[in-house]
C-alpha cells in the first residue's frame, strides 16, 4: 500500500507547492498561495511518516506541538517593524535544521558501521558525500548568516551598518578552501566513527564562520537582497538534505524554494541596479562620514515645511492621490492610519493608490505585508513600473517614511551610491508631501534633492501621528 500511497502524497505535495508559488506571485493570491503551500507540506509530512513505523511517536508529536506553539506565539507577537528580522530567523532555523538532519544521518550510518573501517565515499559513494557536505555547509552558512542579518536588522550589531574587516575577502576564500579540504578528507579518508564526526563538525563550524563573515559587511540598504538570498540558501540546503535522505518531497520543495529565492534575489538586485557580487562584497549602506568618522551634515538650504493640518485644503481639491509607503510607515505602525485617510479621501471621490517599490522596507514584499495587515484593497497596490507613468497626472503624492526609493539623484548623479537604481518618479507629481521625522539620510547615506523641490513640502512628524491628524482634519469638514 505504501508503495502507491507515499509517491502519491509526494506528487500531490509537489503540485500544491507549485500552485501555491504561482498564487503567491500576485498580492491578491498571496494568502491563498501560502495556505496551499502549507497544505502541500502537511501532505508531504504524512507521506514521509507513512514510510516509517519504527520510531517513537512521542518525539514526533512533542516536536510538532512545541514548534507549532512557539511559531504561532512568535508570529502573533512580532510587530511589523520586526518582520524582516523574523523572516531572517526563520531562514536561519531552516538551514540549521537541514544541517542537523544531515549530521544525524552521518552519525546513524557511522554507528551502524562502527566495527567496519569504511569511508563514506567507499560505502555510499561520492554523490552521497557531496550532498552531505553541501547540506552541512550551506545549512550552517544559512544559519549564521541569517543570525547576523537578524542582529544587524535589530540594531544589535554596529547599529545595522556594515562591518568591514581588513582582508575580509582573503579570509572568506581561505575558509572556503578549508571547507573543501575537510570535505575531501571526510569522504575519502575518514574511516573511523570519531574522525567522521569530527570532520563533519569542523565543516559546520568553518562554514558557519564563513556565513557570519559574509553578512557582516552588508549594510541595511542591501538587506532585502540578503534576506531573499538566504531564503534561497535555506531551500538549497533542504534539497541537498533530501538527496542525503533519498526523500523526493524534500528535494522538490527545497529546489522550489531555492529557485524562487534566487529569482527574487535577481529581481531585488535589478530594482537596486546592483549585481549580486557587488551586494555580497558588502559595504553599501554606510552612513556618509567626514573626517574622524562623524556623520556628514546635510546641505539642505531651502526646505519648505508644513503641518499635517495644512494639507487638508490641498487634498480636498485633489482628484488623485498616491501614497508611497516606506520603512518609516512600518516603524510608526501607521498602516491603519493610512488606510483610514485613504477611505476618507475615497468617500469624497478622490482616487487613491499605493506605489510599491520592490526594495521599500527591509525585506522583499515588506510594504505589501504591512498594508495587507490593514486590509488595504489589493487593486490599490501598484508596482513601480505600472505607476511611474501616472505621476505626471497625479495631483498629490504623500511619501510616508521612504527616502532612497524616491531620490532623484539615482537618475542623474553619476558616482552616487544609488545611481542607476530605478526609483518612483514622485518628483513629477503636482504636489508632494513628505512625512519624515527629520532630514536624516536613508540607508545610502546621501541627501535627497526631493526635499528641496519647489513642489515638495516636508511634514516633520511621526508618520502615524501625521496621518491621523490629516484624517482628523477631514472628519472635521
């Protein structure tokens, strides 16, 4: 019976994964796609458990219960500002799980053959050894790299700025050479149980150090790329672990996650006009400094500002409004306030839309997730390429906590850190309100000429408070 049921479960799971990924390609279908993928994983788990009857169900049930309770509790408690860190942590734990499963499989085989002097390559073949090593190395790189991303995003390491160690590239190459050398030793020469275990742990430790050092030099501006890349790593680690265990469902699901994560990484790089190699080399996202490492003072001379209440008259006469959400909206937890203001504007016949830049926020899709929490209608979320041509005919643009993604120097200032990066063309609108706490620079560490544009007015306030004040002004009309 299992000979038919298990492959059927894996086939259904694979179909659910593929359909789920397809549904996730649109904002409207993302939630259903996530549910479909979860259903596929549940089917895959049932199929995997059906193959085995010689294990203790206590550990299976206890592990599932603890993991479900902990995951649910964390998901419920995490604020929107911490969502990037949360995703980074999930990526890391996925990589760690893959590495631990591969290590356990090696230990299990070593225990069964402890009285026989066999190397893994001679007994199981180099294919199995390569899969094992890749699972250990990529899994631990994903874990430590994701933990570094988590600590940097939460400001616990160098306040999120790059950590540029001298000779870091040479160190990384040396660590990679060590991983390869120890891997060859493990596969072809380690015949005893103790040596095999030691070599596997050495691979994991060195690869873990490499993962940490690879992420440290990467600045906050590149974090959306890093998170999607680490997501791809976690998928590849799962797929290689599938080869170790000869589990088709794990191979399929891991390959899908790895491929989709890599595609998303390329999309992120394109949105920033940067190569993947340039991102991995690190350094972008530093705060501009002068002598002595002091932060560069802004050179603004003609910034005009207004209060949130002053915007009501201009908004009342508008026919179309575009909101541009950024990380500042997430920090202030202003997603419900922006939805309330948009509802009031629409009640007066004013068209409202949201311009979504691919790298706004600190993870791919950060703004989509944030606005979805406030039940913003899916059809009002418009991607950059589609909304850019409409700014010229837009009466009012409200930039909420965004900076680099609306900075015009990306179009014309050669040598700028963001030169060539596609941006939202908000400067072409008739009137622009920019809500920011201060004139501080974005992750790129550069001034934004938009703040001094003739058609721009700054609102120096917390994003949520400013949006609520604007909404209150409309209610009073």
